[in-house]
């Protein structure tokens, strides 16, 4: 088996060659080719996936994990569609923004360019293999993929398919490569290949991500967790507040943009809490309330401990706190939150403005559900992950976030006076 | 003396308060106030600077270093003008770019926000203290400044002035703070304050920067060195090529965007090299040439060693190499360069396009001098440094590069279907 360093050198060399060769036409051709190849090679993909599933069953994986791992005719069609969708997005590379004429008479602007080689570390779902590869191809980047060991055979079959398509287009297939070793030490080796690898995107549990950040000498874009809040202001339309809260908590509780804490203004607590708590409980949600919440519901609501304010339940559990106005709500969010996504429900424009300005999160929603924090919903077309960091990219990351820029100056003999 | 951690907590708290308080009007008022205060307090600034200069003389600093350290009426006026100039620049914070209406009917866009607390580590020049503080104030960031020990008294006097202005405006003066210890270990402590400090910008020699990068657990934006190239294509206007080469090498050789290597197409080598070499030699430039260059000048040109291709001379020395066309020039630059700034001189638009596309540097010039790579020249107004990294900011960094963004979604009860 080749070392991670050798793999990284090869991918880096393929990336440099692709810089010269990777026209929009070629890249889109590859993506449509990949969509076709996926449809054509379903039997081998399903049979490799079957082996992963059998192994997972023997290893006693939970039903939820097996579900995430499973491929089907339909999920493979979904991957093929994602490739075609990414092909149809505008090419971010080569775009020059705001080229201005300076007083001296030359023009200067910024041209979008690929970032380089991106290491992507992820867990169960094999569809990430295809989507990450497709996004990197379209944005002109090389990629080194490292999927979860439970999906190893499925991922390797997908990478072989991708590399065959690259080769068929006359491109060095190492542009998209995968780490074959399922050993944890291979990840440790990947994150120190500075100079060959330019960005690391880890996706998965907090433990995985913390370990990557701890060891990486390469910039990492990531989010640890999503402790998202819905804040119901006293001027909220309470029907709207109920709809948004239910959607944010219940529609898909296991994802990072689902709400974990509800903050309610004291002025509407006795009006709003009875209806929302009963509604959520009827939908199977367990409520953990602050003392003021429990003063209204002494029996049906468990007490929230300090830990509940920072908990990412990813489950049908909601922490509820009564607050005194928008200032206290913002302070709670900035103290306990994870800088992911927060929503305010209010009819008062000044409260909305203050919430947007002062909440320090990657997405801030006014009168909308936290579940809308998503690259597709925002119009990015497809996302490679979500960042709660402050540099480069924040929130959902799409094609443009997979590019950097360089300054281009067009002169006619201009010199520095 | 307070610990770096205490200092960082105080600056972080001041930054968070400034998020709520820092209107454009207040920020501009501070900057104009600082300009006035600088003009008013020249005597104390000059006398503190005198002590640094005396100490430097006793320590045997070079004349060049003492020159960089020295304040004068004129340099203080320059700092005051920089503050007023930064006040007159548009406020980057709060600007929302491309707010689009999505098919579901809500609007979504990105709002520029401050990055947070920025640690700035720099060497001799005290004017960096004022310019860095002014740029951070205008962009809403907190700053922790750590200047060179040789300028310690000057820097402390400037920081006291800045803090007095902040206090006078009713703002927590810890927004702009300075590390008082001149001990190297204080820098090591600064770069591990993740959570309190969000970005490190080191400016200075390669040794300082490498040591910061090695130890930092916080993102660092930097450039190690500037090994800038001028490439003269066979279709170049040779008068223009001479002008640009002379300007790039001679106008200010000690700065990072001065040229260090000249690449000349073989087809024009016998025509161009005699004139440019004699011209540069008449201006005191030492030429170190490849074998083909020395075949034309066997006597007056020293041989270039492998090390010369990666050397940042910062002096009147130029490495010269004859190449076979644009492909070889690009390969040389991407192999030996420092990703800073490169120029091509050509009349062939396809060569210019190829050079712009394939050269992997933060600034690429067509028919213009490398010396034009500068925030002021590009229209950024003022720059806090230059980045040759790939993430977040590349090339000169101005106010906008000192901001991040968050997604803002304005709905009317919108939920995820």
C-alpha cells in the first residue's frame, strides 16, 4: 500500500496539471460522464455495498447507521443527479470580480482560482464520496478522500468509478484519490502534508473533528456541533412561532441545524409555552425546562441542568428557557451556543436588526426555521459541509467556498512612481 | 504585569461590547480623535522614541534599523493622516452582498462582520502600531499588539494614546491592547489563546513568522518572503520590459514586492540581455546569471547557483535566467517562487492569459511592475499585511480582509418542507 505522502504528492501533481487542463467544458463532461457511469455500474456498487452491510450487521451496527450506509437504486440515482446538478452550476474558477480601473490607468481585480488539494474526512454515508469528488472536480481542486471504515468497500468502488471517468477524459486519475488504509494513523499522516494538501474538511462526530484539529498543520474548516436556538420575542406572531419551533425541532431532529433550545420572552411565556409544550409533547418531544418554565408546567417538564444549554441532542428533546427580552436571549445564545444557526420570531424590526447584528453565528434567521440553513436552500446548489469558523467560509460551503482568488493587474508598461 | 491570557480575555470582552456599540459614526469619531491626539502629543511621542533610539544606538543597531525606528514630526503627521484616511474609507461591517430572493419567497444574503480579536506581531516600525489599531477599529475587531522590543517605549506611548481616545469615546480601552512583556514567551502564549483570539498576523522576518506558525493553534495569515519574478516574453516591447525590470528591481529593493529574478525568452536573449544587464549594472545592480546568460556575458556576470533561484536578496542583486517560452517560465516560477507577485511583459494576449491562469501567486501582473502589488495601489486604502496563503485572503489585505461574514435569512414564517 502506498504511503499517504506518496498519495498526496500524486494528487498534488494531478492538481497542478489540471490547473492547465481543466476547462469548464472538460469538467462538465467529466461530471456528466460520472452520472452515466453511476447509472451503468449499479450492480457492482450494490454488491460491494452489500458486503459492507453484511460486515456492519456482523459488527452489530445500529439500524440508523446501517440505513446511512445502505445504497439502493434510488440513492445511486440521487448521486448521479447530484453530479449532473453540479455540472449545471456556473464554473466559479476564472471569474474576475470587480475589475476596476485605477487612477494610474491600469485595471485590477480578483480572479477566483482553486484552493489546491483538499483532504476530506467523513463517516458513514457513501454518497459523500461522489458529491465531494464532483464539487472538487468542478472547482478545479484535487481531493484526497477518507471515508469511514464501515463504508470502505462501497467507497473504494465509487472511487474506482470516478478514476475511470477521469482517465477516460485524458486526466490524471490521481486528481481524486482515496486513502485505502482504514487505520486511524493514515488520517494523522494526511493532516501534516502541508505544501501538498491545502485544506482539510472533516465531517462527522465531534470526537473525530477535535482529533483532526488537534493534529492538523493544515487549515481546517469545520463545525463541531449545532446547538441551534429559536427565540420567540414578545412581539412574535405566536402561530408563526409555533410552526417554526415545531419545524426546527421535529422535521429532522438528527441533523445539525435542528433546534436544541427554545428561548421564550417572559411577557409571552404564559401564553406561548402551554401551546408549544403540549404540541411538542404530542409529537413525542421531551421538554427540559428552566425554573420559570417549570413554574408553568410543574409536572410534565423535567428540570434542565446547566449541561442542557450546551447539549446537541440530535433527538426529540428540547431545552426551554424563559428570558427577559432580546438582550438576554442574545447573551444566552452567544454564551451557550455553537455559532451555527439561530432564529428569532418577531414582528419588531428593531429586535430583528439587533438579533441579526449581535448574534455571533454563521447563519441568523428572522421569522424562519433553523432547518433552512443549507447550501441547497441558500442557492449554493450543493454543499461540501458547514463551517462555524470565522475565516474563509462561514455557514454552508458550496463551490465558491472551494475556491480562493488571486489579484490580476493588467497594465500597459505601468511602474511604481 | 498581567498575563497574556488575562489581556486576551479583556480584549475579547471589549470586542464583544464593541460589536453592539461600534457604529460607523463612533468608529470614525475615534479615528479622527486619534489623528488629533497624535498631532497634539508629538513631544511625548518623540521623547519616548528618543529613548528607544538611544538604547538602539547603545545596542549597536544598524543605521537601517535605527531609520525604521525613528519618529519625526513628519512620520507622526503621516500616522495621523493614515487614521483620517481610514476614517474616510467605507465601513465594511454590516454590508450585505447579493441578497437574493429564493423561490420559496425568503431573502438570503451575506453580511460582513468583524473577525473578532486579532493578534498582530511585528518588528521595528512604530507606525504599524497606529495603522494596525486604526484598521482594527474601523473593521470592528479587537487587537492585541506585540511590537519589536527595540521600539517598546514608542509603541507603549502610542498604545496609551490610542486607549485614551477609546476611553474618551466611552469605549472599553482594552479593545486595542498591547503585550507589555518583551519576552519571546509572551508571543508563544498569545498564539494558543484560541477562543479568545481568532486570527494571528505576523509581520517581519521569515524566522519570526515560521516560529509563530509552528506554535500557533489559531489561524495565521502571512507571507514568508517575496521572491518576485519578471518574465520577458519574446513578443515583449523591449523598452517596456526594460522600464518594468528596472522599476521592479531598483525603485525600492528592500521590500517584498521587489523583483529578485528576471526570466528572459531565449528568442530575445541576445537582443534584450545586453541592454538590461548594462543598464542595471550602471545602477549598481549585481547580476547572477544562468549558463546561457553567462554565454552572452562571460566576464561581467557571476554564475547563479541553485540557491539564487529561491533567494530573497532585498538588495541590489538580480538572478537572471534564459528560458524557452512561457511554459518554462511558469514552471520556474511555480517551482522556485514564493507565491507573492510575478509579472509578464508580452504583447501576445494568449501568453498573458496563460501566465495569469497558470502562475500560482497572490498577484499576477501583465505589462506592469511587481512593485505595484500594494493595498494602496489596488485601491484598498490601507493594508494590514500581505498574504501568500490560499484561504480567506490572498495578496494585500485591507479592511474587507479584516472581516468575515454571516448568512442572514429574512423570512415570513418560512419552514423546511
